[in-house]
C-alpha cells in the first residue's frame, strides 16, 4: 500500500476489473458451448430412437452420444471451476483478516479497576526513538471526557512519562495516535481534533452536516449502548480513518479517510449498509473496515467487513475473540506488531491478528 500514490487501489482495482472481464467472457463462452452440446445430444438421442436398427448404426450412435457426454462433463467441470475461482477471489478481496488469537498481552494498568473507559495502542508511524512506546487515554465521568494522554516506554513500565501531555477536552474513548499526534472527537462537537504532542497545537475539522454526536449515535449491544462513542478513530498502514453516522444515513455506519494537512480534512467517504447501533466497535486493517458485535460476556465476534478498494461488504466473517471482561470500550489495530489493542473494563488487552 502506498498512501501517497494509491498504488494498491490502482493495482488491485485494475486486477479485479481485468479478472472480472476475463471471467465474464469465459463464462459466456462456456455457457454457449454447453448449450450447443446439450442441443446436439438431444438431436442425437432422437435420431437413435427413431432409426436404431440394433446393429452397427446403433453402436456408432451410442459411441457419438458417449463422446458428447464426455464433452458436456468437461464443460461443466470448467464452468464450476471458473465460478469457484470467482467466488474465492471475491471473498479474498474483502476478508483479509482470517483469525484473532489471544489474549497475548494483559495488564490492569496503573490504576487497576479505577477507569473502566479508555483506549490504548501504538503509533503506526512513531517518532524516532519511540518505536516501542504505547499510549493510553483514560476517560473520566462515565466515559464522557479526558484531558490527558499517557505515554509508556514499555508495558513493563506503567509509570506516567515525565512529558505527559495535556490537551483540550477529549470526548469519548475512541482515539488514536498517529505520527505523534492524537486524533479524537472534539468535546461536544461533531468534529475531529488533532493534538500534536510536540508542539501542543490543536487543529480540527468538521464532519458532514447531520453527523450524530454527544452520545446520540453510539455503539450498542442488545442490553445497552456505550456512551459517547459517536465517533470512532482508527489507524492502519495508510493513515487515519473515522467512522460515524448521520441523519441522512438513517443511523447506518459511515467511514471516511482523514487526509493529513494544516488543518486535516475529510477525504473519501463510504456509506455502509450496517446499522451503527448493531455493532460494538470498529477498526481498520490493510484498507478494510471491520466491525464487532457482542456475543456473550466472554466472547466478541468480528462479523462484518468493508473493503475500501472494491466496495464489497461481508456480514459473515465469524471471527471470535475471547474477552477478559464483558465489554470492550475501544479497539485499535497496530500494523507495527499486527496486534489488536483492546481497552476492556479498565483492562489493557492485546490480540494477535492473523492475515491470509
């Protein structure tokens, strides 16, 4: 993936288009051949029934019919093979994540049990010297706000870093760190804020008109919704993304790419057919949006995927995650170590993501 040139989008979409065109021509050719073979077989059988003398003519006619049957079986095998290949390619284009194992990492953090809401993870493109660092944002007042991001040089050192930065108010737990800047939902606004940890400068941009915010478009499970989860920021190899919902989309999930700049801005947007309150979390990996839902107190399911290159949606991934606590408040993918970092009822948990 080349974020600057869009190389993956170009090459994959061109390949997909070429494959689709070739497969369409091949399928049409195979279907036409099969149609003609079956018509010829009917004709041969009719002639045999009408003119069979029980001797040489009948033997020769049966031999011709057997050859026709062999050709028909060959055509049907090729047709089935082409169809299965097409289905395989379509599935692979969307379902890149194959499984999640773990938890591999588990820690109760520096204040065990005190802050049930928050988010943590790693910067996909960290500053030099901070490649192994982790970040943590803990929410106060019922998941509503926070003012601090904590930086840890390793998981074995959970002391607050001396340069612990403070920003204006963060709303909701679904935050990410990218290139030394924290992206989050601006407090009480349908906006994304970016806080540069070095310069302490905050820039922001507004989401589309009608975007639901201030706990009106949350992630939910059957029994309850997770407050102030209107916006979900995510990172992958290509940068920062944001999911949300709008009145125009009738509550369905919307995905947008965040383009870097001064200030950052909203880039390409995808409108999905999945209802936001039917899911508990989202994350991005390799240009694919994934969504989770609550199964039981001990299991979460990654069930949905949207490939941003092909636009294909899938609703049947069936990837299960074993939980350390009933709720996962935030879920971030780190391409640095190919781990899913979950903040789950005050616990910091990591899962290994396995790709095809």
